[in-house]
């Protein structure tokens, strides 16, 4: 049955793909307009709120993350509307163990990770239902300035796959059209979900070597791994706040990890993730 879905941040990475999947599923969608919208009225209209709001870069997290959290809690307070947001893996530390699931200890010790932990705890303790879709590194279908399109495939014309971490360390990735489809599936299951749900999406767990092999198969030509140099980022860090955030979260490239998708498979048996080779034409524009 079609539902009224309010999307906050519908032009961002997560919001854009959630919008496409929800529209395709036949729901009534309203895109919140920050400059002219009435958030309380729009939440009253909605059955479910999907939030794609996110600080533009790491330098804004300390200031903007608490503001976003408080805005959401105040707008949904007392209304019983479910909030669906995308979570990340910043909450985990090197001693959290892997694969990570909803019961893994949130042991991040860095400021950005602690901000995410505080945000999620506040949403969990709020008086409205909330679902967090736990995702690894985003893979988008358009160039959006992320690690993959900005760094990793920037030298593919030279047969080079630049990678921020060691060649054989596993890393978790989330193909955004799949994440959008998960949102649409979860909307249909709203009445069956607990008040708070942290649901990891396993996505793709890949090493740099896995990437090189898959990209080589897709392009039908050799692609070799080259370790990205972090030196320019360290040199820029005194002057560029974003660089300091990249360095802070850099441990995730050297920490082998994966996300446990068991809960997602059990709750959404009809959801079929996109095989990597089918996703590659959409994330590599040859």
C-alpha cells in the first residue's frame, strides 16, 4: 500500500537513491525544502521520514551533527513516525571484532566516531521508532567526490587502481542503488519492525586485489594496484580541515572488516543485492 514518505536531503547520495526506489515502488513522496519548508507540517503529513541530511565535510561534523540530531528529535517527538537513516562504520574501533553486526561494541575512540555514537544513541532513546541501515563505503552511480571516483579510479586510463590501504585488507562497500532498494523494502515492513533497528548491509567485502581483478575483467585489460600516498594529505592537514578528518578515519583502510548481513537477509528475503560485476558499469564510466 502506498505510504506518504518525507525525504530530508533528497539530492544527496543516500537521499537521491532512496527517492528513486521509493518513487519506483509507488509511494507518495515529498522532498523537504530547507529554504522554504515547514518541517513540523511535513512530518505531520508523512507516515515515514527518510533522512539523508549529512554535514558537507568533516570540518562541519562537530557543529552540524548535534544540530541535525536535535532537529530530527524535536520534529518527530510525540508523533510516532518512523525515521530511517543511513549509518556508517565509524562507530567501530580496532577492538570491536569483525564481522560487525548490531551487537558489536561501539568502541571508536576518535572524535568523528564518537559523534556518530552520540547521534545514534540519541535516536535510539527518542520516543519514535528509528531504523539505521548500517553501510560501508558508498559506491555511487555518478561522480560525487567519494574515495572511489575521486581517488581509486582516477588513473584507470593508465591501468592504475589507486587505493588508500594495503593490498590484502578487506573493506566494506555499499552500492547505493541497493541501499535505496533496502529503504523501499523496509518501508513495506514498517509495522513488523521493532522500535529501534540497527540493520547492517553486508554489501561487498573486498580487498584492493579483489577490486583490481574485477575491474580488469570488466574493462578487459590489466589493472594494477598502487598504494595511494597519504603524504599530501598530511602536509595539507594544518591548513585543510577535511584532511584532518581523512587522517582520523584512515585506520579503517588498514583494519580488516566486514558487515554481517544475516539480519537483513532474514528480514528482507525478497531483497536481492546487485552482483559486483553488474554494478561496475554504473560506477565506472568508461
